[in-house]
């Protein structure tokens, strides 16, 4: 299987007509986009805005962030819009690199966060370095919270795919080519190198706590083997799940930092032989079942080492720990990525669960730490919703317009595929 | 010129040995004892004064000694307070720790001391001030002075301090956020390569091990017991009057349920960001089953139900905060004569 990613660099967005890409500028037509969106009768109204890096702009409450990607043959985000889905991960995929579709609008749940395009919060995530085409969606009154989430999710993906199609006309792009064989081919590719498997945890716990694999709720799948190529094509999308800081947005799936890094070392330091997707479920019984099935597949792939990425925090820490423990007990050397909840003062124990085998941890920071954000010239969305989201309180908005929040209120503020520079040390 | 106030004991203050351990605190202008060594290593600073106090006197008159130190700090207005080093001396260690805690914590002036790792005062005070690692006995003074003076110099010059291992002090145990040059995925894969190759690597977080909570023994007689309902599921009166947060709760609340047989939808709701609240909002008893407990009370299966809901949000709540909530709630319930608790989580 071979996938060619054709990356068109986007450094600016403007409204105009007809929609097109000129150099590194994306031009989109709000009327046309509105027409596309109102095809879904559950959407009452929609408007669009633009947020560029370095500007005094705040987006809140953000539901999902999606990189526009599209294919001439086949489809990106397979399984979301058509029953007769095709497997993702082969052929040619066009990507608008440096540009994202970001969804906002009235709050669905507590798990929506802040993106600042400048100032201190901008240091915490990769989103502040991207050009955002922001879509503000309002649902019809009769739409309940679960359907509201679905409407917003599908609208965001649809727009990302439509906008991605504008790249078809571009001839100026860079190419990345990825190959993936069957288990035997992968195993034998580098017989002298240790074999590494990536355990890809994804949240699967209900409204704003789900992920969607080929359009199906990840709660109803068992741990399963993936190819990295289908991830690049959007086979896994965010259900806008969990706290903003640790939320794996669709962008973070499409640009999974762990997969990217494993590919870099593949064939040099180790042989990257597989990915096992592990749904993080609510009950202990499911956690133990998923541990068993995940570890079994990692073993069947012949792994000597494993990297586990995380999503969410709290009960998912138990999944992270017990899978790590079982892998280590099977002689598979394991590194895990987690954030910490060490309290506002940083003086608490960091994790709600632990095993002694978790002796190689990368941390993406203490999410309880607070940050004072300056007022921004422009807010896209609903500033007052900060009072209800994770990391915010009724005292978040200061009289002078500044914003006091905990790190986990910042979208991607401690991304658990490790796509952030934030970490923590003991002093 | 920056001023330093020193603290030492009867021995290092050159009064005498154990027989002078009840010496009351006094102060002398300038440097005395180890302070003279520090001043030689800190030519840009000035020794304001040296406080000397007997170790036994300090241990048995802590409040008086603290008052004395407070008065000297007010008088001399130092920029830095240096106590000890105490090496492995237990009582002197506590005196150094207490005085640094007072000066830094209460009076807001940086304070440092030095101790040997097994000195019990290290664990007692490492979160309150910087304790430089020293040798076991006074024979290590020659090494302790430059180490402590280096840290003192940085503090006086307002320089950013390095990590504990770089500055040679005991970690306070405080986690602080930093920005790395490489992202987490890059660091994780590099760590994995080292681990696979059997090369040394450093975990970024030392794992804590927790005390396992043994389940309590069953109540012998439920029919005469008073039972309380607690939840970490974030169920609050509709409108969330006390602004319980969706995550990282800093308090728990007690809500009066007198006269109620169940938690009605529309009167109670969930504010917890860690689960899908739709079903809990439809029927809050799904998370806090007060209705079932009241039925059991009516049927005589349970003697009495405590007529309050105790609630918090267990979502990204730090272990330290959760432990404090547990203690406070237990005290409250014990005082109310409660014998058993149903604690529901989400």
C-alpha cells in the first residue's frame, strides 16, 4: 500500500469568489460555503471568520480542528458520508498544509476550549501557528445535545473536504510518500532491528467523549490493527472529545505526531511494524478486556518495544497504566505519554493511577497550572462560555478583559500524542 | 549592596558544645562562624548580622525564637537569609528549617539552608525553602560553603535558577511547566530507542505509588445504621449556585435534601466535564441514587438516610485536593453520626 501526500502550503486566507488557491493564499466564498452547510436541515445558521497566526484573536468554544484534505480518486474521511466506504490510505491525497477548518458556535458541552492566535496561550499549542477558517454553527432548536455534536462534527469534516478539493488545481506542492506492507513484509523488512508497535489510545466514552473510526463510534469496536496511512486519510476523526488540553482533534489524528516520529526512525533505529487502536472505555471490565486484546495484538506483531499515546485523563490513566504494565511483563519495552494534574501549586502527586512498570514517561505538563491571558482585540465565538468549560470558572473573565484559565482549557495545551513543546520538571 | 542575615547554633556560633544547647537567641552585627566563610565567597554582599541560638532552646521555645528572628528581619531588612548548614544534626536541622520557613514563607525574603540527605528536616522543610545538599558532618563545611554561596549569589543577583540537580538542592517536589526544544513525540521516541538499546534514559515523571485503600468491613446492622450519599459525579442544584467547576474542583459541597425522596430532573444537574451528562441531567439519581436509598429507608432496610447530598467534581482533581476533601467529608459525617457512606463516581 502506497500513499502520496501532496502538501500545498497555505499561509493566508481571504474571502472572495470564486474559491481558489493563489500561491500560498486560500480564497473561500462564504456564500458558497453557507450553501453547502445548509444542505443539512439541522443547521439553523452558519457564518465564517478567519483567524491568522500572530493576530490578537481568540476562538472559543472550539469543538474541532480539521486539516483540509481531499482525494481525486477515492475519498478522505471514509465512512462518514457514504455507506459504500473505501479503505483509506492509498493513492494520492491533497493536503492544505498550514491551514485548518475550526468549528465553534454555541456550546455543546463542557469540553470545548480556547485557541489564542498570539500571547502566552499561543506558546502551548500548534494551532496558533495555523491559518484558521472558522465556522460558527447554530443548530435548529429541536436538535438535542448528541445530535448537535454530530451536526457540528460532520459539518466541519465536510467543509474540510470541500476546501481540500481546491488543491486539485495546484501544481505547486511538496510530496511525502508512505508505504505500508502486510504483517509478514513489515516484519521482514528490517530483520536486524528491534520491532516497535504504536498503541493508539482513543477516547470512547459518550457525548463529547467519542472517536469515530470509518464513521462508526469507537465504543463499539474492539482494539484493532490500523495502518498509519488510513490515519493520514482521516479514517479516525474526533468526536470532539474530552478536555480541550488533551483532546485529540481530527487535526491531531491526521497529523499524529507519534506516527510521524516513528516513521522518521523506521528502518534506522527500529522497525515500525504496526499500530493497535485501543478504545478507552468507562468500565473496569472493558478496560481489562481491551488491555488483553491490545497486548495480544502487540505481541502478535512481534514487538520488542511499544509507544503508547493517550487521550483524556483520570479513568483513562488506568488503561494507560495497565496496558503499559502488561506490555512490560511480556518483555516489551514501553514508553508512555501523559499529562499531569499536579494541582494549581504543582505540589500534588501527578497521576491518579500508577504501576511501577511505568518507568519511561514523557509528560506534556501540569494541566492544573493557571495562566493569565491578555484580552484580545477580537473574539470569534462566545467568550462567556469560558465559565462553563474545562479549565475555566465563573471568575475566569477579569474586569479588565483578561482571562484566567488552567492549561487544560487551551486546545491542544498538553496534546497527548506529544504534539506540544510543553513539559514539566520537579523543582 | 545586598544584605544577608545569618542563623547558626551554639556550636557553629562558637559559644560551645552540648552544654550550651539552652543558649537563648542573640544577635551579633556582621558575620560569625560559617557566615565568615560565606562572606569570603560572596564579595558583592554584606553580612548584616548573625543570629545564634542553642538547639535545645529553639526546639523547646519555637514561637519565642521565631518572634526573635522576625524582629531581626524587621530590623536588618536583609535581601537573603542563610541558615546553617546543619549537615546531619537533627535539632539544628529543624531550627534551620523552621527559621527559613518563617523568613521565606511569612516574611517573603528568600531563605536557604544546607543539610545532609538523611537529616529528617529535609523532608519536613524542602517544600518551604531551598535546602542545599551537604555532607554528613561539619567536615564537609569546605564543600558546603561554595555550593550554598553559589546558590545565594544567583538569588541575590536575581538570576534564574537551574533545576535542583544543577543547583545541588533538594527538589521541593513542585511540578512546574517548562517548554522543551523538542516536542513530546520526539522525546518519547528518543526515549524508546534508548530503552530498546539498553542505554540509560531519564523518565520525565517519577511514578508515585499510592497507599491502597482497604475496603471497610461490612456494617453489622444496616437496619439501624445512618447512611450518607456522596458523589464525585458533579451533581449540583440546577443553575450551579456555588459555581462548582467542570474540572479541577477546589471544594466539595453539602446540599440539603430534607423532604425529598429523589433528585428531580430540572432541580439538579451535572456540571462534570468528564462524562456525557445528558443521562444524568435526565435523571440525576443515575449518578447519585438518592431515590433508591430513600426507598430502602422506607422499607426499613436502612435505618436512616443522612438528608444531605455531599458532592464534588472528580475530574482532573489533583490527588492532594481529593485527599483533603476525603478527610473533611469524613470529619463532617462522623460528627453527624453517619456509620456508612455510599460514594458514587463517574
